[in-house]
C-alpha cells in the first residue's frame, strides 16, 4: 500500500470511529434540554423524567468494566459494530416511546451500548492506526468525545423546538448507519482471544460497586448524603469496589488487568484525566443553570452560546495532534490546564447582569484549554501501555471518567444547593429588600461552586509536572508485557 492509500485509509478508519463515537455521546447533551418537553408530552414529573439521563449514565458506567473482556473475546471491531447496531435500535425505540417508563427502559439499554462504544473506539485507534499517527488519531477521537456534548444543547434546542423531542433520537439513525458502513469496510479485524474466560466474581463486584457509587453521587443531594439510603449506597459501593480490586489482583484471568497501574505514567495520567473531568463537568453542569435561571436565557440561546467554544475546541484538538512529535505533549497539556483554571476562576465572578460576551469569551477559553489538554493526557497515559493491554487501559479510563462525572455532578449540585440556601438566609437576615433575592442567592452560590471547582482543577498542576518529569526521564517507554 502506497503512502497516499495509507493516508486515505487512516481517514476512513478515523471517520468510522468518529461518527459512532460522536452519535453515542451526542444524546447526553440533546436530551437534557428536551426534558421539560418530555415531561409535558409523557405526563410525568421531574423525579421520573430525570431517570432518562440518570439511567443512561448508570448504564454507561456499569458496562465499562466488561468491555476489555468482550473486546478480547470477540475482537474490538465486532464489539464496536454490535454496539452500534444496538445503539441504533435503541434510538429508534426511544423515539417510539409511549410513556416515561418505556423511555427510561430504552435509554438504559441505549446506555449499555454507548458505554461499550467509547472504550472500544479508543482501543481501535491504538490497534488500527500506525504509531506515528496515533497522536492525531487520539486528537480526532477526543474531538468527537468533547464536541458532541458541547454541541448537543444547540442541536437539542433546535430539533426540540421545531420537530419535537423525538427528533433528537431519530437524528442518531443516519449517523449510526454511516458509522456501521464505514466500520464494516475499513476497520481491520484483530485476532480475538476466544479462549479467555469471564471473571464472574469480578463482573458482579464491578457492576455492583460502580452502580452503587453512581447512584450515591447522582441521587445523594435528593435522598440525603447521610440518610439511610445514602449510607447504604456508599457502603455497598466502597465494599464492592474493594472486593473487586482484591479479586482482580488475585484472579488468573481478571476482568480488568489492574496491574497496568504499575506504569506510573499511566497512573498519573488517569489522575490528571479525572481531575480535568471534574473541571469539565463543573462548567457543563453549572453554566446552563446560571444562564437559564439568572439571565432568563432559553435552552436554544444557551446552546448557541456554547457553539463558538465548541468549534474552537476542535481546532485546538487538531492543532494539538499536529504538534505531536514537534513539541513535548506536556507543554500543550500544561497550557490547556492553565486556561481551564483561569476560565473556571473567571466564572466565579458572575452576577445578575453579566454580559453574554463575558460568558462566551471565557467559555471559549475553557473549551480551547480542554482541546489542548484532553488529547495530550490521553496520548501520554496510553503511550505507557503495551499494545496488547490498550483495551483494558481504555476500559479503565472510560469507566473511571463515568464514575468521576457522576461524582462531579452530585458534589457540585450539593454545594450549589447548600450555598444557595446559606446565601438566601444571610440576605434575608440582613434585612435586604430585593425582589430577586432568590436569584441573587443563586448567583452567589454559583460563584462559590466555581471557586470549589477551580481549587480542584489546580490540583492537576503538580500531577502534570510529575507526569512530565517521569515521561521525560523514561522516554515514555513501556515494558513489553503485563503480568496477567
């Protein structure tokens, strides 16, 4: 195969991955803005309707631990295509839902397939893309992973307003079909390890632990963090995860090979990835609430305000991939992290009269920072892992990101709620007379929550510096095998 053909095949492989990854994540943003319309059409209340998103998130987190085993057993190409077909069918079923119960059920099933698509596509990048192009491949994979939730509210607002909420699910059909066609034609078939056995004990403890922890983090603010149910969920989660770690370190054929954490570059990369995920979800969760409640913006306006940053994030990710090999990946990673920190701090200065220009400008800063940091932290951490273990590494990475995302949303929701009540009480007791007292308390609480998010994000800096030092001294060379 000549260089031109090789280059063309690279782009077809990336497109096959991009459309599947993009479509599977897109609904995370589109569904959120459509929830009020679902409540009205399906005659449901908020408590029931929120399970459209909560159930999807729980399913994604629960399936992630088994992806490594499934990919090894049937090959990642087959796993990816099977997941795409399942995602396509569930999208059609979601659009045909007749009540809130059926919609929640189909969303949970959709989440199971989506939870397999993300780690499978990342693994395929490292298995099917030449080493010299893997950094660019990861950058393009990251574009789909970050651009989809960023543009989701815009597309969701447009489709819901003009075509109804069911259109956000039917929109997945052409994207999924295109991904299936490209994957069947251009993705190479890797040899499957048909003799591998399923670690049932590891699977049960992993699913139980991750589901319990995600239930605690997503529902803790509503049921009470220290209530009977809250204590039950967190205890079950922690005990199950402890048993899972013990099982995986002692089993002959573990569900997930946790010994890859012996590669310190990968371990530090995971830590930084989790911290940046917390920073990412701080903005994704808080800013729409602020714009809709404090500024009175419509869902469509919120989505359109996020669009410039999302588009520039694509450019930052592509530039980051192009710079690989020309400068050390730690430099754009560090620069991106600083941009994220600065923008998060800027959003702790919001008010009831903050201009749209201020919000859009700092949102662009956030997204550009993520565009530079996310692909590079992925490249740094995954480059430390032997090729045969990339499936387990990507499964662990995406699994932890799902759990951390639910943790971030739950904690920030709780901080925001508590601080809103505190500020409202203080303003009321001070004798303040203000028709927008609740809105003022809400904005002050928003600022407090962004300060907390900023502090958490700052913690990533020393880990990035240590990661930079270790990768430089080791030359990012991994050992050839991982003991099973």
